[in-house]
C-alpha cells in the first residue's frame, strides 16, 4: 500500500528505513510524554524489532517527504493470546520538525486501513495523558478514551498517567 498526499508518501518500511526509524524513535525517548524508554535504542535493537514485526507480517510504514523519512508507524498485536487476535495496537511517531502537518494523520489512517484488511475488530493506542497532540490525533480518527491508568508509566524519574484509547473498526456481532 502506498498513499501520497501533499508531498508526503506513506509506504511499507524496508530494512533500509530502520536507521531513520531509529533516529525518530530515539528523539521521542528524550521527550517526557512519549516513548516510555529510559535509554535510546541501538540500531541492533531496532533491527531485531523490525525483523520480528516483518516475520509476523505486522505492518510498519514510513512517511517520506521529498525522499526523507519523516515519520513511521506500526500495527502490532495487543497481546499474544488467541483471545486478542482481533485486537491490534498502534504506534505513530513523527520527526519533531515535521509535526502538525498532517503526517501523523496519514500514518494513522494507513494503520486503520491495515487493521481493516487484517479483519481486526478493535485497535488500541496507549498515550501519555499529557501528550495532547497525540490524544487529539487519535480522537479525530474515531478513537475514544477507554481508560486511564494513573501512574502506570515512569519516565525521567516521574510517574506518568497512561490513557488507553480504542477504535472499533467494524460493527460485527460475531468474530
């Protein structure tokens, strides 16, 4: 799947994109309300993650602007138990210099479409309670707040409240 809009191309990521994905992710690890990691990832860690997702056919996509990867997203399992096989979990990251230009929206739309193609019923997002842009983005795309877990995260020595958002992809009554 390739989507193009206003100079931005959304396409499946390749292993060649892992370095750019790593740079964007590691920048997010330095922000208090994003990527709950204490230390940046190594290239090897991101390559292992990419290989794991690719081997299991979970989509990872990138946003390119004039040939530069400026964002990425992934759709993975909510949990590895069979009872959750119709539930996915999304992640969306955009380079700080390219935010508020609709790139995150295009990435999230691509993930929702990928979820529909995989016959998922529900998509979840886990967002820091103070990450207003991300909360707004998800709500604009049909996500509703499913719950808040007070002090469930920790970053930079501070407890973080985590918001679970949910988007129903279809209205089927039976799986």
